[in-house]
């Protein structure tokens, strides 16, 4: 199946700093990428949907100024957590979809963010 | 009411048992349905798609009942390696593409 990578796989940062997470589709062009957050023992919660070359669509309750998403190319999307706080500590997972390939999403391995 | 609801867990079963998971969805315009498996601290991985005609892959059988807005996953002859969280996933395309994950059902298979 298609491969999606994320970098970094884990990050620890101080409160107030910004953290950038990259999501790449390695062997296909991702027309749409999704960013999810998962707290312990909870399901994935969609944060935003991004289409290449356009602004991301954020889910209700997700601050777009805090979680900056850039989908500059068909193989790369980035999520920047600005001024991170301990409550932002979570598992962030991206997924990618190639429109012509159907509705299946291919997930990255996730990034575990810990804010001290 | 949640858009996608799954059986509460965890399910604790012995090896060799048959276990069934249920999932209901509220949006009648939903178009595609999947079961994903997620191991602890890992990303979800697609287990199988779900079709109205039913879908079988080895020990796994998935079924969709559109009239009742209900999806099921049956695992036969459970293995220790089946221990994971099983996520019901529903896609809809009204008003933009949207994916909703169920909260997941945890399965523990014991020797």
C-alpha cells in the first residue's frame, strides 16, 4: 500500500515554543491530507483537512492560528503547533488520500508531542 | 448522539473464540465504511473495507446494513496477535469530504 511518513516521530519541547511536524506521501500524490490528534485512550479526532494549494479547513473548536497547516505540494503537508502548552501534548497523526484512488486514507506513523 | 458509535469495550476473549464488534452511524448520507486496527501507540492501519454485500478476508468478515445504519466486524478463531483496538470509520461527502472515527473497541485475546 501507499506509504506516508511523518517527522519527527517524537518531540519534547518547552512551553511557549513552536513545533513543526511534517507529513509526506512517499509514493503517491496526496490531493488531500488530514491531521488528527489522539489523546490517551481516546479515538482520533480530526483537526483539519488540507488540499494542496489551498487553505486548510479546520474542525470546530480547533484554533487555526494555533495549529498552522501548510500543504504546499502534493507530497508534503506541515502542521505547526505555535506557542505549545502542556495541554497540547498528544499524538498527532496525519493521513493522505489520493482522490483518484478512492476514499481510503493512508496514515503516517504519528508524532508524539510532549510539552513540558 | 455521536456520529459513529461502537460497542463499549474491552472485550476479553480466549484464543480461538469468535468475537463480533458492532458500529452504528447517524448520517444516512455516509458513503464508505472501513474497519481499522490500531495497536498501542501506533497509527491506525486499514483492516478492511465494508460493503453492503459483505466482505470476507480470512478470519475477518465485515458487513454493512444501510437500512439500519449498522456495520459489523466478526473475527473467527481469535489469535493473540488480534489484540488491538478496532476502529469503525465512516466517510461522507455531503458538504465536503468528512471522515469520522468511532471511539474504538479494545480487544484482548488471552492464551
